[in-house]
C-alpha cells in the first residue's frame, strides 16, 4: 500500500506503507475573505410647499430590495388622502409618507425614513440634513439596479451591493461587515449545502465598530440562520452531516 | 478540472472533478516536540507537544498565522513544570472576549485548540488556562 509524505526537503513522495502525512511544513487550507455589502440609495429631498409648484402631493419614487421587489413611496400632504398615484405599480409595496403643508427638506427626509422603516423589513434608513440613506439589508448585487426618482424631483442615486454568498467548498471564510452605519442591523449572506458528509466549514466574523448583526442563511441543525454580533469577533465551526450543517463550536454566534 | 485522491490501495492519483479527497486514512499534520527549557517560538501551524520534564518553560511564544482558517493544537505530554505560551497578538478567548494573551499548561494532558482569522488566534477549546 502506498504512503504519501510531504516534507520541506523532499516535497511530495510516495513510499510503501499507508497514510497521508505532512511534516515540517504547513497544510494550508482553502480560505476566503469577503466583505458583503448591501446596496444603498441616497435620496436628496426638497422642501414641501403646498402652496407652490414644489408640493409633493401625489408624487412618488421607487426603490427595490435585493431580490427585485419594488416599493413605491408616495406622498400625502395635509391629510388630503388622494390615494395611491397612478405612477405606482399595482405590484409595488406601497409606502405612504404623510407630510404637512410646509416642511423643510430635512423634515421631508425624516418623514420618509420613518415611513420606509415602518413599512419595509428589507431596508434601514439614516437621515442627515435632508438626505436619506436607504440601506438594502440583504448583501449582494441588486437584482434591479434602477434609480427611479419618479416625479418627486428628488435626486435618487444607488450604490450597488457586493457578493454576499459563502463558498461551501472553501474550508474557512472570514466575513467583514461592509457598511459603516451604526444603525444597520442586518446583513444577510448565504451558505450553500455541503457536498460530503464530514465536510468542515469554519465561518469567522471580524469585529467592527458597527452595531449590527450579520446573518448567514443556510441549513443548520437548529435553525436557518447563523447570527453574529458585528461588534464582537465571532466563530462557528461547522460539519456537514449529509443534510444540514452541525455547529460544533459557536463563539459570539448563535443558530436559530 | 482535476481532482486529487489518496487511497490506501492506489496512493495519490488524479482524476476529473475538483477537490482533494483523502480516503482510508487520517491526514497527519506537522508536529513538533518541545522539550528544552530554553525553547521560545513554537510553530504557528500544526501540532506542538510540550514536555517540561527538564524544567518549566515560561518563554514560549506563538506568532500569528496569516492564513485564514489555519489551526493549531498544543498539548502538554509531561509535567515537570509549568509552560506558558504567550500570543504574539492578543487573541480571542473561547468565551468570546477579545483579550487572550497567553495559555498556561500546568498538567499533563492540558491542551488548547486554536484557529486563525488571519490576524489573531481564536481559542476554540482548551483545558490550558487562558490568560
């Protein structure tokens, strides 16, 4: 029977016997480092003045979640209740923003942020000086990357997200959170099923100053999400049992 | 794409597919024996077996391994005195706090298992005392 030995002096050699051993050199395992980010809309608002042409009454703009579902955001001013404007698609999730007759851009932005956060579990908002940053909470490139300001006269720009899936066949993955906003609470990446019983997967989370949670979706014994607090370094050592990932060690992480 | 397979019957061979598959046997990683009281740096990979029959070892050090996912296993085989391994970069305790500075081995059988995130060691499991 052949025995394989890897050494710094002889490299890879095969002799009689059995076994596979690595002596005096390191066995480097496959690894990856990823920084998944979700897309970010930047919405620059204008004042609301119901007595002029800049009124936002019945105007709208559209955003999307990472999977391509659309969200039509429209305005009512002074409880006029004009209904959903025709520019918004019937398939949109409809988000109404209530405004008063005269509001500054900052006040309009604050109202938008509150309405979007209340209506959408897929977005998180931060408002600063009349500009709303709408964070798409699922990491990865947008399925629909349209920038749709509608007739709102706002400026709507989109910075796309980056890939957020872990390679199940890479033995170790280091995840670093990609957004630097303290209020972002969810970043979702995916871990595919393993291919062989006993396959090992080490998932590590780099600590950051952002008070967020990183979720890894997949088939885990005990749940569908592996979660880690972004402010603490986290580790999950996993083994594929043929059907699910079994967590052997969890440090600052949990499965639910 | 090529796949590399080891089996006890065929040895090492290459076939179509992808990956490295070791069948029939376990993969034995590099292992070092540390027996001299004056020993300092231990390898930043593989296994280290500490034997303090000749006296305590207070100056052992473990550097960072920059390979994400690298593992390290340290164990004390014989207790003739305490052995202290000081980490080159503060790591993470098995409880999750990021202030692991050293590992104290003071009984035969004490061990520590660590994994690297590329910048520091994370203690997965240990009977050695975390300091």
